C-alpha cells in the first residue's frame, strides 16, 4: 500500500516544467501542507525543474535541513515540522514509528533523542533519525496526525515492543488504557508482521499476559461484599461502608480512628479526568486527618492475605494514633 499524503492532491495531471517565476506558489502550497518542510523529490514530481530548486536554495528561499529536504523561509520548525523532515528525508512511503510514534500518541511522556521512522525500502542513514524498514504497509498501519504520517496505535505498540524494555512496554499499555485508546486491532497488527525476528513478539506476549492477570474488574457492590467477607474472616471489626469524609464518599472507613480503604476497580477509575478527581479526593481526605489504603480488584481476589494484613496494621496504627491524641 502507498501511504496517502495530502500533497498528492497538488500533483498536476500532466508533468510540465514550471518556469522559475511560477515555482513560488508551488513551494508555498507544499510548505503549508507539511508544517513548513518539503523535499526536492516532491518539487520535481510537481513539475518544478531542478535548476529552479537550486536557485531557491541559493537565494535563501529554501533552507537545507537534510540532504534533499528543506524548510520554507526559515528553520524555526515546530515538532511536527521536524517529524515531517524525518519522514521526507527517508522518502515516500515512510511513517513516524517506534518510540517517537508512541510518544506522539500520548503513550510515553518523553520523546526519544532521535526521531524514529519506518520506510518501505532499503536501508538508509539520516543524521538525527533512526530508520527502520518494513516490507510493505497495510492500510490499518498508518494514520495522519496533523498531516504527519505516523504508525497507528496498535502498530506503534507492536514496533515499540522491539525496542523498549518490558517495564516501558507495561507503561505503554497502561497509558493506552488510561487514554481509552482502541487497541482491538493489536492481534491483526501482530499478524501483519509475522516472521519478524528480535525480542518484540515475546515481550509483547508477556506484557499482555501480565495485563490480563491485572485485569480483574469488580463492580462496586462486588468489591464491597468481597472486602466485608475478607475483613470478617480475618477477625477485623467491620468498617462503615460508603462513609462520608470531608464531603467525599469513602468505600470503607473506621471514623473513630480516621482510617479507611478505597477500592480501585479499573472500570470505574479509568480515564484521565476520573484519575485526577480520585487523586484530589485522596488529598482532601488526608488533609482531613484520615489515612487511606487503596486496594485493587486483583489484590482482593488473588492477595486476600495481603489485604487483611495491611488492613489490620492500618487499624492498629489508627488506634495507636487515637490513643496518643487523647
């Protein structure tokens, strides 16, 4: 598959050499579509003669960024401009990929030192750019973000598994869940790179197994009932469920000693807005003099002894603090 690009719409129906005086509108139009960056090979495809391109470079209208890639008028580029530079330097059918793509999709906080791209073609060395290769692109593997071709979320995760650590891959999956990104096409993306060598396939499989192990989801009522039984079996006095703390609702609490438990079930905590609200809620409870322990559904189901032990320690600390405060 050829990667569809906005600039393709500028291609003339017939290739005619444009006189020098007519090249300016083509250069400006191309630069406007590509964050102020264009390539010599694009101009030639648009019918601009090579000597006109050379003149534009000598006169300062085009500023060289990499071999055959130029900024229009100035080199104060945006992030998208530099990404486009890397794509154009690697040639047609190239997309931002791997660590850079996961960063652009919001799956990693920090961008890599070198821009990473993948091209359908042979090896190529570009200063400041890491170039990967693929045999061919599939329609579902590339998207356009602000006009920049970039691997899809699923393809980006598959590629990142080849270059990232296991811990970093876990973090990428967690961010995909928090941002509620669609990863339903992950299996298909893996299938399309079948036969790829390297550590990626094994890392991806192991990361998904870890994610599945943590993926136990309890409804609020299920979690509360499980917590009640767990605390009762451990011989701990029952908490007050859904108690009020400084105007906020706490899942389980012991008001007399100002300690409590908050249940984190992913289905009801997912999403950036809810994440921020929950953290603000815990801060308010802490400032009100409460000590809160959060537990997940996975811990309630698979680590009940841990929950019971830490809940017991929490109560003991609460009682000790209450006695000292008298």
